[in-house]
C-alpha cells in the first residue's frame, strides 16, 4: 500500500473512531467533559447544516399552524388550511431528546444529530 493510501486509510479510521465516540457520548455510554463539549459543538453544527431537513417540534405557544405556518390566534382550527389545532397538539409530537428536532415515529436515529432513539 502506498504512503498516501495508508494516510487515507488512517484518516478513514480516525473519522470512524470519532463518529463512534460521538454516538457513545450521545447515548450516554461514554462520559467525558472535554469530549462532551466537542460532541455538543458537532450537534450545534448538525443543527445548522441539517436545518432544512428537519424542523423544531411545533409548540402551541408559537401560535403558528404546524401544517402551513399561518397564525391561528386562539382558534381551534387554522383559518388558512383547516388543520385541527386542538387535535394536533393533543397528540405527542415525536422529537429528538438531544437536539429537539422533529422525528418520525419509525426513525431509529435522529436525522440531525444522530442520537439513537429509544424504543
């Protein structure tokens, strides 16, 4: 193997080590304050990079329709799209416990920060 191929192989292994360490930190299997800080910086970067892919779980306090984003005020239904606001917020909204981004019920990992979901 040429020196450059060995360097590339080493770099791939370092990246793999970093990814595994990050996942262990996120799942609580590993606890190290210095590494936790670095891992949190990665999560913050992931939020910015992947923001178009996910969105924060909506909150009733936002006053915005979770379907179309229109203001609904105190109404039970959105005046723009007809979304039943009361029904929507009576159900739990699946979101990542680490970064807060919305997830789907069948997701095994958060698509933004990579933490493994329980269940």
